[in-house]
C-alpha cells in the first residue's frame, strides 16, 4: 500500500528583485508517495533550488501549505520544525559541505551525534554501514582533502542518510562531477531508492539521472509539469 509522504498545496514564493517582486513559485502543487524517486528538471533560474529549499524547510513560503508525513508544517513551532527537519529530511547539495577537520566517518556520524551523544558506538556502526553502501569502506578515515570529488559526494550522501530521513533531497548532486563519476552517484541513488525504499527528490540538469527516476517533473513558470 502506498502512502503520501509529502504534499505541497498552492505554494507561493517570492523574492524581492531590484525593481519588482520576483514570483518564483506560483500556486504549485505536488504529491509524493513514500518510496518514490522524483527528479526535477528546469532551466537555470527557474526556481528548482528554491523549491527544494522550501520542501527542506530551509526557506519560508509566502503562501500555501506543506505537509510532511501528514503533518502540516506551518502550524509547528520553530523547535518542532527543527525536529521534523532532523528526523524527516536529508540533504545533499552540489557542493558537499563536509567539515574539513573531520574524517569521512566522523562527518557521517555528526548529524546523529548532535541528536544523541550517548549512543556513539551504535552511531559509528551505522555510519560504517552507510559508507560501505556507498562503496567507501576503504576511505573511512580519510579527511575530505584526501578524497576525490565523487568520493566526497558519496560521503555527503551517507551523511544525509545517517538519521534515516523519510525524504532524501539532493540539489544537483552530480553538478561538479565528470560523466563516469556521475553515473556512480546515479547508481548509488537508485540502489538506495530500491533497497531501502528511500523517497528521493533530486534536482538535476542531467537527463541520464532523470531517466532512472520514477517520475520526471519540469519546473516551468513557477509550476511543475510532467512534459518537457
Ligand atoms: N535569496 C534570493 N533573493 C533574491 N532572489 C533570489 C534568491 N535566491 C534565488 N533568487 C532568484 O530566484 C530565481 C530562482 O533561483 P533558483 O536558485 O531557485 O534557480 P535554479 O532553478 O535552482 O537555477 P540553477 O539551475 O541555476 O541552479 C533566480 O532568478 C534567482 O535569481
Ligand atoms: Mg539551483
């Protein structure tokens, strides 16, 4: 049985431009089922990152409603929103944002340690498993400066999954990688989606990445369409 994990209703988002207000997202609706792998495409400047940040509760909306796992987000207090964010959402960005002074393993462990420092050995075990699942068991004690671009991005994926988020959000996760490395990342995302039934929403310029998703959506003039 499928169930809805994310629902966006009539979302509006503006930014202030130098002259007029920029209307980036216009009355946008989206429903995502648990376990779905969705890709969002669209021209540069169409608002894809804005939309992902809105879904990830990193940016405020100017209208509409967001439901995550059936809970309406906007009625929650900031503290409740933060909890929901930590528990439900994992992020992978175009730039990995790993902490340079920590090893791959420590970087993956950190988001879980922040929640529960008492459980270090269990968290380490989970982080090791995740690093293994992205093919980095031989690199766990490397610092980011000792990793390749693709390896850093794989660490970032493992880190995004450490708190077992219901939704993995990725904004151009292969934007800085060569074709072959991008393919490795695509395959990792596909395996995570299939093996863990992980819900994934990925913003990408890559048709190849979009091809392996269940549903391709195009952001155009502030709304999502199913046709290019
Ligand atoms: N903080 C901000 N303040 C004002 N305008 C912004 C802000 N962030 C984004 N914008 C504008 O909103 C529009 C959408 O930006 P966004 O980053 O979401 O596009 P995008 O589809 O992710 O583009 P790209 O493919 O280049 O990453 C752009 O025109 C941008 O200039
Ligand atoms: Mg963007």
